[in-house]
């Protein structure tokens, strides 16, 4: 079921630099359960796109199948989208991106969609460094099929019915680090302050940007004993850094304490301002990120924030040396070699 | 063993070991026959293996222009000791077995009813070349030289082909020419020549080229405007991707920037391969993938998505022997039904069925227009025989005034004037809605493409009536396709017989030979070739006009016959079948044999002659 949302603009709403109101970035009324973590993420996506002054029609929304993958209906009504099949969103995103390198590709998926049926495509889209944002709404269960354990569920985590998960979890952040993503972050659906700038930075990053967002399922996995419940997350969250994202042409006004500050300049001139909380961790060093992750895992903590970034990232179009003009804008003149060439080809086969 | 002389009518088979360089020598042989103006049809019979197993190269030479396989091997060049016994046995009585007598042949290998022609190939090679690898390679060239004298293959033509091949490595030309002479001279000095089967210059190959279907398909994709190829390696479709890549690198680089006006991705599997190409099409580029066998099975979920979300897509299926991993290096037409109805739920798909490389080129280029016009998956149903063998075929042509037909796509201005855009609204009554490519307009035309049920605006629905309305519209669209896909080919102006044959794809070569043979015998059968699915009214009319129709195809289950019965509502008792599914291309002999056998049951009106070789259903 899906409703048209009445367009209601708060009188105090202002247009962003691209000339759009925040409501221009919204979608239909959500049909997800009240309190579902996924809806908070949707709100952060809306905020990030509004703040990035991006024209809504320049964003392409993609998803697989699941409660999380329904999300594209609930934000960016003026963006085209493709709700694909279970676990296969990365391939559709790859093809779409190849067709037009000028748009922003924003994919959302679930932990079932990404870590089980879709883990093959997930790893391969990482290693190709496709220029896209990939948000995994991670609730440790299959929401849409009524709460079965997913592959990200922790050992010992209790389901609503009280049964205990006995299998080792797949940590998708480590997976992304291993397989070549060039922007890796983790956040919590309830932490808009951290999530919005992360999404903004991810959108500016020229390569594969993965954000694992812990997003409790209030209906099937928010019980005592579940390690993806709101209470548990709030108790175990550990933050790598204070984080701010400054798009190009905006004044840099954030101030950080000397010594802990790290700023990363992206290809378009935007800046990521990090106030590191750990002196022994360097977000532009894969090994360092890996170590920090292992440490916090051993401590039973959930490490959040920007974990790794490669500021020199080269996306798939650079690797394939594709034309600067999007492939979908090329015409017969660019594409068809014509009859004279064909005559030459014929003689090669005589 | 005196026999009458036969000119430009023979089957030559080479028995080699794969990985020994024989295939390029054998290709030179075919090409030389072609350059002499004589129709030639080579077939590679190869194992699913890289090195060391038996492989055969069979060449049909026919002044009458028959390009199918035929029974009866006239000349066997038996180089492989492992398969030699079988190879000797395969020669027709009165035929020739050419072998390397550097080592003497065992007595019980000798057949008295054929000519045993020993040539010291390896000895000649060892005497003239140093490195063992070269000795091996030149042995192949030596037998081509010998053959030139034995069957009157023009040695100058062979030499000029070799010179062209080594244009960039001219140092290799003289030793190759020498090897040819070694073989030729040895024969001149030691044997009686030429054979009773021999060649004579002709002019039947003007305006023709020699190319494999997969190369033609890849070239068709370049001409058809494909920019995105995603694929996963599988025999026999791999060379489609390789061909597209080679042609694109040559003809699709921006001359100024050196950048690629194409993107090729070797995907992680066939699911991803399909998803990527479909994503590209959804976003307004022309994408395609090529696969075979198991790849088609894996793509099924995505095929349904492209069908229901109405995304243009081009999928090349180079059919091979199934089921399962089956016979990866043998041919079949056994994906017809699985492709016609691929994916769960009510689905039907459009298939184009080329019968030669020229049609591979033309249909492939056309497939992109059809996909964009019909906003659905277009299957190009090739097969291993067509894809991986070199065929003599009409030279390619292209009309430079042709514009790509992108179908119904709304641009920004057109959207501006639209008040009530709905992606799937059937405004024109042909079942086809208007697409909008992402990024077109800031506030109009956006929708969420999906595989869930949707209303004409693309919005999710669980309303049964709305759902039924939409899938009914898809049938309207399918009917529209009938008017856009290639029409069947009829081989007579008016029907002459109570009996008809229907065939498609690579079965055409043998079927046309059958039509000819029957004519020579004073008989007549009406014939039609299918080029596409959905079937047009002409197909139904043809079937209705005949008492019995034989559907000739290369699969066990008479798949196309079933499809005709199902889709056209035909009485199945009038639909007979002629089949071949041993993995080797069907022969005219086999068709005639089965036809005659069945006609008796139908009180056959065809004059049946006794002197024609009865073919068995197996062909090896
Ligand atoms: C091929 C296939 N198998 C199974 C399903 C059924 N299915 C729908 S959603 C889903 C799991 C979704 O879990 P997740 O991705 O974590 O999303 P969530 O609902 O938890 O947000 C499954 C198994 C399907 N749609 N397709
Ligand atoms: S079932 Fe869980 S994941 Fe799905 S909408 Fe409800 S709360 Fe969210
Ligand atoms: Mg989940």
C-alpha cells in the first residue's frame, strides 16, 4: 500500500542553493512499522540530499528486496529509481552507472539482501570501485519475511521467540575493507548527527562508498538479548571521530582541537573534517582501519564513524577509460562505424 | 576401385589432436577452397578441453552451394594416432585415407575398400626444421601442401593466404611456403594424382564472406549502437564478447581523446551480467549480454524483471547441447521453449532466430531497435554451429541513412507539456508506454521501476483488477511485436504440396538441400523458415494450408512444434517432427530418411528413390 503524501511546506522552510525545498526531497508516506530504524535512515537521506544542494532528478535510487529495499519509495519522489530483485541491486547499479556517469547513484539494501543472497554482487561491486553510495540497513534479521536470523546476527543474539543464533556473523565493514571499497563507514539509524554528514561525504566520494547503518527492527529484533536492539546499540556504540562534511564552496567553520584534527580533501574540493578520538588510528590507511575494527570487535564494541577513506580513489569509469560524455548521450555518429568501414571489414573476411 | 570423377563435391575431414596448431592450417585449407570460388562449409568438432584430446575439422565442399553437413567422408586426413582406427572406419568405401607413414601403419589398420595414402609428413618436417615445436607445426602445413596436389587445391591461392596471414611477421612466410612445397613435391614424385574427387576453380563465392556467427553478432552489436556489454565466460558464447571487444577497440575509440565509447565488464556470474546490461538499458544506453547453457537458467529471475518492469534488453543465447552442463562443445536448438517462456509467472519473450552470420549481424543490430521499441527482452537465438564455425555468407551491408529507433522516450520539452504522465499508460493502444530516462526533468517523469505489481503510473498495487489490466496490456504489446519482428521466409510462391516443412536457424542449410534433392527427384514439398517469435499470421496460414507439416529441429522434445501448437492453436495431429539431438549439425540425409519413414505412414506422396543413401539418425 502506498499513499500520496499531501505536500505540506512549513512556512519557515527555505530553498537550498539548488532552489529546492526540503519537501522536494521527500517521498511517499512510509508503510514501514512505526519506529522502524529504516525510516530514520530515510529521513537522513532526505536531509543529506537537501543539504548537498543536489537536484533531485540527478539522483538515481536503487535497491534490492526487503523492508529496507522498499525505502526508495519513501524519499526523493522526483528521482528515478529501480527496486530490483533480491540481492542483485549492485549489478543494476553498475550498468546504470556505466550508461550515465553524471548522475549520483544511491543504493539501499538490507543485511539479508547484502550479506546472504547478494554477497557475491556486494563484494564485486566493492572491488570494481563503482562510483555509488551503498547504504546497508542492518537489523540482523529478515524483516520482510518475518524475522529470521540474517548473516549479520551476532553469535548468541536472541530472536524474539528466544532462540539463539549459533553462527558466526559476517561483518560487512571488514568485508568491504577486504574487497576494495574506497569509503567505508558505520553508523546508527538513531544518530542523525553522525549519519547525515556521512551520507553527504559518501555522495561526494568518487568511488564505492559503503555505509553499514545499524537499524533496529522494532517488530522482529528489538527484544532483550538481541544485539541489534536499540538499547543494546546505545550501550555499545563507540565513535571513532567527531565528523563533519564541508561541501566545496562552503566556508570551513568547524573547529577541532589541535592534534586530533584530520581533514581529507575529496576530488571535487569538498572536505571531510575529522576529529579523531583515537591517536593510533589513521582513516586513510586500510591496515590501521582493520586493526581498529578488530580491537573494538574484541572489546564487544560497535565502532562507528568514517572508518576508511582513500582520497585518491579512481572509479570504474577511470579504470575502463570510458568517454567523458555519458554513454547514453552518444549518437549514431559516435557509435556506428558506417558502410565504408563495413566494406573494409568484408574484405578482411574474403 | 575405379570410380567416376567428382568435381567440387566432397567432404574432407581432418583428425587432429587439439592444441597442436592444426586448426589454423585447416582454416587455410577452407579459405583456399573459398578463394577458388567454390562453396565450402567447415565445421570444428572439438572437445571441451584445452590440449591433448582428439579434434576433427570437417569440410563440406559443394558446387551446388549446399552448406549443411552430409554423410560420407571422401577424404580423411588422419593425423591423430589415438582416433585413427575410428577415423579409418569412417571413410566411405572408395574414399581416401591420408596418414603420416613416418612410422609404418599396422597391418590390421589397412582397409582394402579405400585408398590408403601414406605420406612421410613428420620425416619431411624433421629433415627440414630444427625445433620440435616447429616440426609439429610445419607437419600441418606439409599435409596441406600434399593435399593441394592430391585434390587440385590451387597452391598459389594457399600461398597468398599464408602471405596475408603473416603480413606482420614476414620472416615466417618463406618457411611456411617451403613446407607447402615439401608436401606438394613429395606427392608429385611419389604418388599417382589427383584423386577422383577434386576441385576446379569456380565463381560461386563472389559477394560472399567467410565468418563465424559470433564474430558477426559482436559486429552487429557495434553497428546497432551497443555501448555496454557485461558477460560471463561460457562456451560457445564467449567469442561474442571477444568479438564485440575487438571491434569496439578498433572502431569505437574517440579519435581525439582516445577514450572508449563503450564499457565492457566481465561480470562475476550470469546474474550480474544480465543485471548490468539491463541497468544500462534502463538508463538509456544500449546494453547486452551473451550466454549459453547454464547461463540462461541463471538469468531467469532477471529476465522476468526486465519483462515486467519493461526494460529494453538484448540477450544472445548461443545454444549448446543440454541439459545441465550437457555437451558444451556440441550444437543444439534446445533453448527454444525455455527462452520463449523464461522466468516464473506469465511471461512471453521475443526471439530472433538467425540462420547464417549475415543474419547474426543484421538481427543483432536490429535487436537493439526492437528492444527499445518494445521495451522488453529480445533473445537472439544463435547456436554453437552458427556461432563457432566459419560460414560462407552474404557480405554485410549497412544503410548509412539509418537512425537508431529509440522507441517511445519522452524528452524534457515533451514532459513539460504533459499533465498526467504515467509510465505504463497505453496511450497509443499498442500496449507500449512512454519511457523517461533518469535525469531528464527536475519534477516530471520520475517513477520507481519495480518487479512488484504496479498500476499504469508505476505505483505499487495489490489491486487484482489493476494487476490483470497490466498483464493483459503486456499481451497487447506482445501482439504488437508480431508486426515488428522479421517475417518467416517462404520458399515457394504458391503451395504445391499437401505437405510442408518448417525449420529455423542452422537447420536451414540441410533443409534447403532436402528441398533441392526432392525437386531433382521430381517431388515437391512446401517449405517455410521461421525467423522470429511471436509467430505471425503467415505461419498459421502455412500450417493450415497443408495436410501434414513436419517441423525440423535439433532438440529431443520437438520444442518449436510444441510452441507452434500452443501459440497458434493448431491441431497437433497434423504436426509431425523431424529431429536431431546428438550434438552434431543435422544432415540432409537424416532429414530425408526420417521424412520418408514417416511419409509411408501418411500414405506418402513423395516419390521415394532407392538409390539415395539411407542415413542413420546418428552422424558420427
Ligand atoms: C529470490 C528470492 N528469495 C527470497 C525472497 C524473499 N525475501 C524477501 S525479503 C527477504 C529478506 C530481506 O531481508 P533484508 O534484506 O535484511 O531486509 P529487511 O526486510 O530486514 O530490511 C527475503 C528472503 C525474495 N524476494 N527473492
Ligand atoms: S518488520 Fe522490521 S524491518 Fe520491516 S518495517 Fe517492520 S520494523 Fe522495519
Ligand atoms: Mg534485515
